[in-house]
């Protein structure tokens, strides 16, 4: 059942095959097809209540590509990037690749490994440029509440810190895959205790 859930949907597979067969295989706009960016803008409006013009949207090959592009655009050599632990495995190298310095912040088991505003405050220096937030968290599956996010956002506003938010797991929040993430979270807790 899980294999079916995480496989590429049949509609997407067929659309890919049809696109190749109709020779739409050449260079196109670097930020992605206009139609696709317009569809992404529509999704953000309908599902997230966010107003973005397609011109503010760039399509990428996965999350790491998008995040690395953002880091390349934002990081100057020596800038510090705050990464709450645990984090996605490749973040430190992606930050170092763009000249940044990863600053790892310990989070508490008792708080489901979610970063608090106080933990964030304690890790800020005059070199802090960016904060990574992943919500829901991958690998823990923890989901921040609105209040927790507001408190973090306030600290970032006060200190002129850019929030790099990854929501790659958000589509699964109300779906069965969240159960899988929570299962991983339970396993992680188990390993922390034993
Ligand atoms: C928080 C987070 N960061 C990075 C990635 C890596 O994404 P990709 O393989 O699309 O580059 C994932 C993938 O699930 C993720 O959940």
C-alpha cells in the first residue's frame, strides 16, 4: 500500500511520456515552464491562501536543488546559517558549499525536537544570516504550532534573519504518511532513551 502511495502517480507518468513523444525535450525558461509556475501559484493560492505571481516562482529538481539555489543567492562567505538538530543529512555540506558556516542548535526531546524561540535567541551572533526551519520536520515528523512559529518569526524579524522554510512533507500532514513519520519519531525517541 505504501509503495502505491509513494509511486509517481499514473497521470504524471503518462504526461511525462506524452511530453517526450511530442518532442518537448529542449531548453526552456531557466526558472521552469510558465504553465507549471502558474499552476504552482494557483496551488499556493487555493491550498495555502498565499498570493504569489508566477514570476516569483522558480521550479527546481527537488528540495535540495531549491534550497541550494536559495543559499547561493543569499549567503556571503562567513555568514552563519542556523540548523536545528536533527536535520536533513545534506544541509551542512550545502551550506559549506555556498561559503556559509552551519550553526547546529540542539533541540529538546521533551519538546519533540522542535526549535524554541529561546534556543534560537541563544544561537544568534552578529554573523547570523539564515534560519532553517522544516515543518513538518523530516526526520522527526514533529509539526510546529502557529504560536511556536510566530515566536520564532518574531525573533527573526528583530534580528534581521531570513527564514528558509521547507515544507516538503506538508502535503502528508493529514494523510497516512504522517503516521510513518510519527513512527520514525517514536523510533528516534526509543533510541534516545536506550
Ligand atoms: C526537509 C527535507 N529536506 C531535503 C529533502 C531532500 O529533498 P530532495 O531529495 O527532493 O532534494 C527532503 C526530502 O524529503 C526533506 O524532507
